[in-house]
């Protein structure tokens, strides 16, 4: 679960070192012009950092806004404050104050479980696959509700969570009905009614839940 977080921390360290290299070559040309190589290095570093901040915290974050403010003009005086932004991002990431990364970690975990379900399905075990996909769906609905500040109770299940999300307009009634169809397959699997659904339906459920979580989580 810490794989993504560690990769981001490593990348921040790389870009902090890169900032120091940019500073060393970012000197005025003897003619008074800026060395094109310095501009190129600055632009490359700035693009790298912008991309990383968006991935970790989003384009609406204070980190992104502050970084853009300091690097709006390609000038050496903006590098040190930008390094400060990167250090702040690193510290908050290390201490777990970034929800965007939490969502990425959750997505990675859900992907692992869905891959397990796919493996079961490919080997002829449609019933445990359906049960596992249903469990991922229920947990995903719970996380989507929490993400959208919807009250979640301990006894909420796929049906109640689906209703809450649709009522709040998080997704359409068409999507609500699709989730209901997946719930029906999951319930049949859990209660041993294995003849009520086919392997093809479980495969369709797997593909649908993957896309659903990608769209809303």
C-alpha cells in the first residue's frame, strides 16, 4: 500500500536535486541575455514538478497554486521558493495529510482484488469471483460516499449505499440500476444460488465494476 507513496517521495527528492542543478546553470549570459540551455532546463524542471503536484495533490491544491505563482516567470529567484513548496509537499505526504494519495492507494488495492477475481474467473471459479467482485463494489461504494461527504453507517450495504449516492446525484439512475444488477449477482453468489447467473455475466460485472470505480473513486 505504500508503494505509490514511496514512488512519489523518491520523485520529489529527484526534483529537489534537479532544482539545484538548474540553479547552477541558470546564470545570465555575458551579453545580458538568458542562456537558452538554462531556460530549457528550467522549463523541463517546471513541467516535471507541475505534473507531480497534480498527480499527488491536484491542480486546485495550494501546492500547485503556490508553485505556479513562483515560476510564472522563468527566473532564478523563483527556484528557492519553489523548492520550499516541494519540501512542504514532501512533509505533508510523509505525514499522511494528502487525501489524493489515499485515493490512489485505495485504487491500487481494489485493482489487486479485481485482478484476483479475474484470475478465479479465468480458471472456472465464477462463484468466488462474483463474491469477491461484490465485496470490492460494496467497499468502493462506501469510499465514494465518504469522499462526497455522505453519511455512511456501519450496517450500510450495496443497496443502501447505492440509493444514497444516486439520491445525492453522484451518479445517474441508470448507473444506480446497473449497480443493482451487480448486487443481484453478488447476492446470488453469497447465498449459494449459483445457477442464477453465468460466467459471462460475472465477466461483464468485473469489467463494469472496474470502470465504475475508475469513474467515481
